[in-house]
C-alpha cells in the first residue's frame, strides 16, 4: 500500500489570531517648540506621531492643558497629526 500524497493546498486558517501592537506611538515632531520666540498668541500646537492614534479616543477632553485653557483637539489620520487649537488666544509667556 502506497503512502497518501500530501495535500499541497491546505485550507487557510479562517480565524487568524489578531496581532497586538505592543509599541506605543512616539512623538516625531512638535510645533511650536518649547521656548520658541515670536509664536502667535492663537497658534495651534501640532504633535506628529510615529503611528496612528485611535480617532475615537481623541476629543476636546483627551488633552489636559495646564494652566487650564479652552482648546479644540483633533487628529488627522493621514498625517498622524494631533492638533490642539486654542479657542481664545494663549496668555503671554505660557508654556
């Protein structure tokens, strides 16, 4: 009796294990830089990340500004940019 031939096309696993991203995003760039001069009082803070953030978790309450200041927060998935825009001018000298 001959050995059966191996199956050349095994069925793919229909439910592959999900992969987990174990590396946190890092900041690639930040503008304006800490201590920058001649920054407009209504300038937004732009933070570019190394990988996407979950847009569902980004909102006006997901960023803490200290001292407290009203801002709007958004995330652009295409450019990986978190934008923190003041709704009124920043106070002079605030970092």
